[in-house]
């Protein structure tokens, strides 16, 4: 189960790092402030949607793995 927590932590850390990197990149871009803020807002929305998508996939995968492990444990107990 610690692998699941590790994967979730990695995904959260990666998403936060990517968002911060993106924001810094836009802040140093040679565009007017209004354009930069608009673009930054659009990209933030896109990043959040992508992060939500990745999080949902990770949850689905974790649930599948958990069910497989539980089934294997049941089989092992039944065999004893």
C-alpha cells in the first residue's frame, strides 16, 4: 500500500512543480502583462484539467491493484 501513497505523492509533486515552472516561464516571457495573465490563466485551467485526469486514472489503477491484492490474499487464506 505504500507504493500507492508514493505514486500519489509523486503525481501531486509533479503537478505542482509543472504548474510552478509554467507560471515562472510565463512571467518571464516577453509579452505585455495582460496577455501574459490571460495566457497564464488559460494554461492553469488546462494544467488543472490534466492533473484531474491523471489523478482519476491513478485512483482507478490503485483501486484495480487493491482488488487484485485482496483477491490474492483471499485465495491464499482459502488454500491454507
